[in-house]
C-alpha cells in the first residue's frame, strides 16, 4: 500500500513538472528581449551551487555559510540517521533489493533534478525548492516505515528522531522569518526617509564582488520596494549597485547630490554617516536553546542631507 501511494505521488509530481516545463518553454518563446524570463541560464551552470541546492532540497535545514557543516545540524543529523537506519531494509519484506535501489534512485532524483534546474538560475530563493522536497519526504516516509516495522522499539526511534527534526527545523524557520521581517523593516524605514529629505540624484548601494552582506538588497530591489509602498517615483533617486573599489573612488571626491548606502559587509564601514538604520532580530540559539539578539545596521552617507535630514 505504501509503495502504491508513493507511485501515485510520483506520477502526480512528474505530471506537474511536465506542465511546468511546458510553461517555461512557452514563456521563453514569447518573452521580449531583456525580460526576467530570458535571464534564465544566461550565467551558465554553476556546479558548486547546484550541489548546495541539492543539499538544501534534501535536508530539513540549510545554512549557506556552513557548507558541509550543515550536515551536522541536529535536524539534519536526525534526518540522515532515519535514512541510514531505515533504508538498510525494506518496509515491505516482499520488496527485493533491486526494487529498493530503484525507489531510492527515483526519490533522490527529485531534489537532484531541482538542483540541476536551478543551477542555471543565480537568484534562487528557498521557496523555489519546495516541490522538490517531495523526494526528501518520500525517503523519510520509506525509511521511517522500515524502522517502525523492523523492531518493536522502531516507533519510539521515529518519534525521538522525528521530534528532534521538528524542533530544530522550527528553530531555523523562526529565525529565518525574523530575519526576513527585520530586513523588510529596514527597507520600509529607508524608503519612507526619501520624501522627508532633499532629493538625491543617485544612491550607490555598496555591493562587494566577494563576501556576503547582512542586508542583501540591491539598488533595483530597493527602488521597486519603495515604489510598492507608495513612494512617488519623482521623489526617488536612481539606485545603483557599486562594488568596493567604485565606492572608494567616489569617496575620494565630493558626492554632491549623490549618496552611498552601506550595510555590514566585506567592504567595511563608511568613514562617516548622515543617517543610520538598524533592526534587531531575536532568535533561539540551537546549542543553549536560549534567546539571542542580532542587530543589522544600514548607514547612509548623503552630504546633501546634512542640513535638513531626519535625526540619526
């Protein structure tokens, strides 16, 4: 019965993927040059990125900064233990080794296919991988069923490992939600500052070529966000991304009606600031299970704002 359920689910998923592939091909055929759709694949295939995506679509929690260390997170350890203990023998004694291998390959191919597809798309977000999590769920169900039927304590093993996975995945989810709210609140606060201050010509958003950013919002995204929350287009400046070397060059001469917007990144802090925004993100530490606070800071250097800008 279990294998029939998996077969039905797999057939439905393949049908959905086929429809999605058809919609993608249709969009690419009808898209105008330079549109969002035709950007897919323009940067080529990134193998290391695809490997990270496979990890993210297979495991309950993924940390982009941890790499291989992600596998040691308690929720992921619990998940992998279930797979190792359960896939060692079939849930159905009548299911032979050949069929077991076939199902393992089929279920693993789902996140593998997703990783390969999005290896061509640099602007991947975690929710894109949700459909491909079906393979991960199928593996967990198959392994959990095998553990439960193989030993009288199997149900307790599943309850304990499943509980660990749920608790620690929830910790990660709560932290991610808090971070997203914090980053959005910064964008909202910055956007609402422009109507209250002298108009700027251009805002250069510091975007290092290497290294991460605490507030990963590009100039184009910030301007679109400001428009979305009702800031008039005539008030907003042009917003452009600028690498570290370009920012250093611009700081060596007067900015005039231009400005530089900087967060915590590998370029370092600005020598001075006109305005400062911060957002405090609270999350649970997975080791101590206690609450901790993290502050994200964004600073603006706009000489044209010195006389009449809002107080920092």
